[in-house]
């Protein structure tokens, strides 16, 4: 299902608009007059919390205007860059990939007096997109009275018709009357079926009505992706522990560190494949907001039921509007409680607090790395940069002969370190207890199996630690991703702080 709507600002209606899209099962929507003035902000964060993505053009630092395409996260929708710049309207063009073809969708917003400039620029726009795709749609608040059969209005309609496009909306879309919000469709082979309807009762306070259109197209890769998972819940813990102990008893650690780690990792992988084979699973990539709990879903269900009967009587309509208001208030309440709980448990952790702010304002991390064709060389260059940096710092340390404070005197550095003291089981157990057990998919065993068998694994872990200390080797151990981040955006690209 497709929707065209001019809400007259998403900023104060984002939850209502997204609730409407959820209830109607909207996959893709064209939005006019978004009133957004930045690429990402609190409004785009709300949109994404409902499991949707947004592509939009906005008026930077200006009030009003703006066009957007909002679509279910995971759908094959990408921005289509056109070569021309137009003065009489704002627009955004996107590619929509179906199972058999690609469609261009242009969302267009025009305001102000209707002059001959608009049909001339419209002709240029259609001439460009008609050469790019066999199927294309132009939709938006054109502010053109297409019910009029004379003047510039007729000229605009004739231009659409000259490109073989069909007008889909045949009823008023504005509170003052007029077919101002319009959808035009061209399908070369007639493969796109369609039916459009206008719903004046769902205007959400705007003077425009939402237009719903069933395009009946099958989108490629709709909503799902394949992942590989293990069903750890089916593992018999006693049998797994017994098989694990056999592997540990037969593992020799009196050799090179790298091969020992490799053999152990292979044995653990085979053990997991036996007890919990890897399986493919198709999952939804739609990210629902974490505060959408059972209470909220039940209220949404009541609202959808009331929507079906809202036209029966005035009381039914008022009941529906009251449920709409309650749903919006509850969503804000749930979100506030959810974020408040995270902030409270953060206990002043600045990293968590910044993460919450970035999520609420939809601020994405931007990693600033020098351009390179060789990642390994880039990592080596960064490594050498910090070695040189430390060397320069050391060169600047000079003994102060006038100082009477012995704590400032340099220590004797002639001593050399030839070996480490062996680690003990008590030391390793204490470190694990203090730091906790955390695992990633790249680790040998999942966290729950590691925690349940840590007693059996501890002697082998101690042996591997000591083998690493004796040989000075970390071969085969999981590598960390090192991301250099600019300490200050005003600094040049050579001044970075490294985080792992």
C-alpha cells in the first residue's frame, strides 16, 4: 500500500503520521511539506523507531516546505539523482526495485502562484525520468486544480497525458475542495495495477487529506534477510559438558600458541555443530521501537477496530478520535519512561548518555578516515605515527639538574625483562570474575555455554595464557577493530584518538 500526504509539518505529527502508516500497512509514502530543516533530528528518529527509513530533501535553515519518501526499512528503495534543478517546485526521486523491474517515484511539492514556468519545468522533468525507466510515478501536492479544464491547469494535465500518464485521484483532497494532491502513473506494459482513495477523516489536523493507493507491485527482498543461527536452547547441558571435557583432556598446550588456539577453536566449532547445528533463518529487518509493549499494542488494536466503524455515527467517530489521542499520548509516555529508565541506570555514564541523545536526535556516527586503497598499509601508517609520537615525547623529557625532588629523577632503565611470572588459576578466575564474561560471534563458544562450563575451561585458559606469555605470541586470537576518531572536528586528519 502506498500513501500520499501533506501533513503540514512532520515535526509535531510524526507519531500520528507513523501510527496511521502502521494501521494502514503502508510500505511506501510520499510526504509533502515535511518542515524538516536537517538531514537527521528527533523527527527522523521517531520515524525510524517505527521500523521505517526516510529519504528527503529539506530547506536548510528555512521554515516550511520539504519533501520525503518514507518506506519500510529493508525495502529496495534508493535515491535517484536527476541532472536538472528546478525553480518552481521541490522534489525527490527514488528508485523502487520490484521482482521484475525498477520504478522511479518522484515526490513533488509546488506552492505559490501557478504560472507557465511550472508546466515548462514539468515537461523537462518528465522527459528525463521517461528515458530512465519503463514505469514511473509522479505524486505530490502540486497545488493545481486538476478538476479545471482550462488555462494553465489544463496545460499541466495535457503534459502528463502526453507522456501517457494516468491521473489516479478523482476526488477532492483539500478541505477547501480541489484535486490538489495527485498521483500520475505510467506503466509501459500495464503491469502496475492501482486503485486510489481519499480519506478526509484521517487528515490529522492538516488541511489536506491522505491519499491511499494500492499499486499491487511485488517488491524485491521485501522486509526480510537470511541469517545463520544456532538453537542453543536445544542443547543437553550434561552431554555438552561431557563432550567438552573429553576435548579439553585430549588437548595439548605444550606447543606453539597459534596452532594450539587453532586446534581448540576447530574442536569447539565441531562440538557446536554436533549439539546445535548452524541453520539459516529468515528474519524481519524492521526495527520496532522498544517501548511498544503489550499495553500500547492493545490500544492500537482498539483504535484500528474503531476506525472500521467510525462512519456509522457521530459518537463512533468521536470515540475513534479519542482513541487516536490516547494512542499518541501513551506512545509519548512509554518512550519517556523507557529513556528515563536507561538514563537512571546509566548512573552518570557519559557514553550511555551521549548514545541516548544521538539516538533521540538521530545523529549517526561519522568516521573520518583518510582515503586509501590498502587498509593494511593505512593501519601500519597509523601504528608508525603513534610510535613516532611517543618517541618525540620521550625526547622532550630531559633531567632537571636543579630539582631537589627525588620523585622527578629518572629511573635506571638498563634492566631488561626476559620472562613473565606464570599466571595462576586464582589470578585468571579473579580477572574473569571482575570483568565478567562477554562474547562476540567470533569467539570460540557462546556466552551461556562459556559461563556454564567455566570451571572445566579454567585450566586450559591458564595453560594458554602462560603459553602466550612464554612465547610472546598472540597468533590466532581474535583481532580488534581499531577506529581512529578525530579528537576535534577543527583538527586535521592526522590528529586522531584511537578506540578499539
